[in-house]
C-alpha cells in the first residue's frame, strides 16, 4: 500500500526548484530563501530547497487560512515527531 496525498496537485502548485520556490514566496520571504540557499554548503542545499518548498506549498495552499486558524486554535490534528520520522524512513524518504 502507498500513501497518496489528501489533495493531489497536478501539476504541483510550486515546482520543486529554486525558481519555482522563489516565485511562490512574497518579497521578504523570497529574500530569506535566497539568503539561506546561497549560504548553504553544497551538501545542505537539497535540505534548504526541501524546507522552502514546503513553506511555499503552505503559502500557496488554498486552505492555508483554515489551517493557520486551526493551528492557532489548537484544533489542528498532530502527530508525534518520532512517528513522522519512522514513516519517512519506512518510505525511504530523507530525514534531517
């Protein structure tokens, strides 16, 4: 069995590259992204891109306001970090 996204995006809202990520972020966050990416060691660049791609996906999520409100209200479903790490490892995904 494989996990499928709850809300698949075809094509993805944010391309998984620096240009796509930067285009999805607003001015100050775009500059922060570029600062982090340019300061990263080569072996860390993929992690920076992964992190900021997630940020860009959240920023462009049509349900973003609802998710933020749920997080502030404490009603957003949560999972333990250990469970998330275990699931990523079992799926062969990077864990940083």
